[in-house]
């Protein structure tokens, strides 16, 4: 078993930014499990399936092979051998990932991939159920959160920087809807593990959050 750091939390809490920093400082591999759910979502969309067609989603799991690799230290996602990393951030992919990840069959499909990575390597793994379900014996567990307003503002700034016109109220509403879905699903819902340390990053800088997690590792 490698040295395992689990970082869970809601969408937009800054998990990936922080996890990458911690991985860099600790010499660990960063594993983004949301990207794996997004990889499966690309498969469902490529098959013309809509998020509400749950039977078709379950059926389509059989011929999806999701794997990951690294290029210049950046995680790449492969679907049946094709590098689909560039497709993962599409809005439709995020929506499909959020809805399809509620299905136990979809979660089961990625469970062993996530656990085997943590067995083989020292990892910082981020997601929704890493500390509670995937790596219950992780060495360090963090539940990273931030207020809806902070998360919406961060997302808004990110989109504006990319030249995308957007409405901050709409972004906040989408975040609330996604939180609700992630926290109320029956299989492996988003929740803080009993032994996880809660960090609210609303009023903290990236450096402060990174340092707080590094301290937990010492
Ligand atoms: O972190 P993200 O937004 O890239 O994740 C995409 C979706 O995948 C998210 O809506 C919830 C789901 N997910 C999950 O259910 N469990 C994980 N460990 C990671 C992501």
C-alpha cells in the first residue's frame, strides 16, 4: 500500500488545485477520480445515450474501458485506448457524469481502478467518496469545502477569464443542484468521513490550504 491522501468535497471547493499542489510537494501522484466519471460519461454520450436513460447507461458500461496515464505529470484519461482528456470539461459531459455517477453499476466500474492505483503508488486522490468508501484506511483524509457563494465566484472568474459570458446566479444554482445530487444519492454519497479533517477554504488562499494539509501529513 502506498502513502494515501484522500481529499473529498463538493464541486468547486478547489480540490484539484489543492490536490495537485500537495502531490507536487509530497512527491505523490495526483489522481483525479472525477475525470474517470467524466471519461465514462463521454462513452455514454458517444453512444447517443441521454442522462435519464439509466438502463442504457448500465448496459453501456460493459464495453467501456477507462484507464489513466500521465503526460508531463498531467493525468490523461483513455477511453477504449483513445485519449479523450480534451473532452472532459464540456458542460454536457459534467452533467452526464454527475447523473450517471449515481448508479451503483457505474461506481463499481471505477472502484478497482481507483483502489489499485492507491495500492501501487503514493497518491493524492480527490473525489466524493475516497475517504468514506474507496480508501477507508487512507493515511490522511480531508473534507475540503467552501461556501456556495465562494465556489460560484471562483467558477465565474474562471469562465470570464476564458472569455465565456455567464451568469453568476445560474452558476450558484447549478452548484446547489449538483451538491444536492451528490449528497443524497443512495450509493456512496458525498459526506465527510468520521476521521476526515474539515477544511473550509472560503477565506483561505491556495498556499494556506496546501500548508494545512501538508501539516496533517507530518
Ligand atoms: O469532480 P468532478 O466535477 O470532475 O466530478 C464529476 C462528477 O463525478 C461529479 O458530479 C460527481 C462525480 N464523482 C463521484 O460521484 N465520485 C467521485 N469520486 C468523483 C466524482
